[in-house]
C-alpha cells in the first residue's frame, strides 16, 4: 500500500526535511581528521534538540544512535562510536533523519575527510550523487516506480569505468516510501529488475526517498555481527547519497534540500513545486 500525502502533510515533511539538512550541515563540519563518529552523532543530536525534532533512527529496530556513519568500505548503517577515529583520506557517508509531529525526513551524503583522496573516489561520489538527481528528475506524474530505477542505473552505466573496472550498484538496499513512517512501501531498486514489473504509477501525494549506493567493485554486501553495519564483500569503498521527495500537482519538491532541489533539477529542465514553507 502506497501512502499518499495531503499538501498539509507534505508541509510537515518539508519541516522535517529542513531539519535533516541542518543536521547534514553540522555533521559535515565535524567530519574532520581526529573526530570520532560519536562526535558526529553528538552534533546531530544537538541540532535535532534545537529544532524540536526527534531522530527516526534512534531506537529503530534497536539502532543505538541518531545517525548512521559509514566509513570507507561500510556501505550503510555504520554505528557511531568513540572508537572509530576519522583519518585524513577517509570517506564517510552520513545518513540522518528527523521526525516532526509524526512526519519523517531522511537523507544522506558522502563527505571527504581531510585531503589527498584519489580522483576515483571523488568520481565515485559524483557518479552516485548525480545518479540520485537523475532518479529525482524522473519523479513526475504518469511515470512509474521503475522509471526512477531506470534513470539511476542508466546514469551510472553511462559513466566511464573506474580504474577498478566497474561500479557496483548495491543490490540488497535501496530507496523507500516515506511519510508517517521512515520506511514504507514501495521499495525502490537502484537498478531495473524486470521480474518486479513496473511498480506503482507516480501521482500527486507520492513521497519517496531515493538513495543510490555504489561501490568501486562489487554489488554484494554482508552484515557484521552487530546486525547493522553493512560492508562490501570485496572491501572496495562506497558512496551513498539520498534525498526525500514529494510529488505534488505542481511537480516534485526535494524535501531535504535547502532550495527544494531547484538548482539541480533545473539542469534536467524540471521546475520544482512551490515550497509550502516559503
């Protein structure tokens, strides 16, 4: 069942999304050599408290932190702690969410710790982020869920291969519906699986979190004994980008982007919907 939102509910999700954007800003500033991943979590908790929001990660299925901090070959769901100290040259994906009055926002980004990163790592992050925007641009009335998957995969496959030989589009994790819960139907693959059909039609009120995860090698992952931390099978490093999007009668609105997605979607010739909080 796909939960369709009213304009009033989308406005609440926009509030939550803007808090997520502030969490991203705060954690990006803290992600420097010498910081622990717990330092990032503390920064996130402070922002959430300042804006009267709650983390939708904390306590979710027993998850013990307010954000996910996934370093290098950790794809998703890395748990912040006082032991993991960020080093110059690390790559970290930070996934954060917020709840306001029962409505959720969820977004992730990849950051570079310090300097001296190989060009292929910068390109990995760029390709992952741009594939997300290609998927967002496919959120339009009349399309189906598979059109988002097709846009994401198509963008990645069109890019020059990295020195490692290929980009691995992570298979076991993907995007999801979002609204009165953080994870809802439908599940969104970041590649096309023809056995799954075309999926639901995109109509006003449809809200989705689009989150490609890409590695410099394998598409396969495994989970550590903590039952959360997901790593690539071959140890290659990965990137993770995510935004939450609402489709309205006037077009899409990127709920977790400060400008609503205006600048990036203009590159695709897509005009965003009016911001309900403007």
